[in-house]
């Protein structure tokens, strides 16, 4: 059986729905993993940040990997499964995800995980995404 690479993602914004945002992705397995994260220099939606975390997470996967993505966003799952998108930024991110999956020849499965629950790794990812959103807020507004 092939080893599965987990990509556990979250996005966070300061505000309701849109605001300064951050993202985080935990990539790997219990033996070897990494947490990558970042922030935006502009206002974004929470689901946009989470979708971007998917892109950054799968970019870290090895060629030919079997990948299991965990997200707490139902909307991100719908977008990854081909739901029509009007927003050009989200369309661009989804296209980049498709290109990365094709280029890396990944076999991808996406599952919904309950957010803010008793999954230690997802909670770590959530906290990092929120910390990145706070940094984005400070950078955009010059406040803490």
C-alpha cells in the first residue's frame, strides 16, 4: 500500500468573512512533516485563504504521491470538486491547484474535517493561520 501524504489546511481572516488573512498547511505524515504558512498583503475571504493553503500544501508533495487533503471548509471542497466559481481570484487559485496536481501527478482525495474540534494537528494549523492573519492585520493597518 502506498504511503499517503496528508495535507491539513486552514485559512483565517481578521473580521467577519473578509479581512487581513493568513493560511497554513501541515504536509506529510506522522514520521516526517512540515508546517508552511503565510499571509496576504490585501483583504481576502476566509475560504480564499483556505483554498490558497491547499495550493501551497500540495506544492510541497512529492511527485506521484497519494494525497489526502483535510479542510474544514465545505466551500473549498465544492470548489475543488468543480463547483462553478465567479470570483476571478478563486478561479485562478483553483486553476493553479489543478495545474500542480497534473504536474506532480498526484492522486488527491479531499475530506471535510470538523473545525475547532479535537484534532491536534488541525488545531495547530488553525492557530498558525490565525497568527498569520494577525501579522497581516499589523502589516496592512500598522496596528497590533
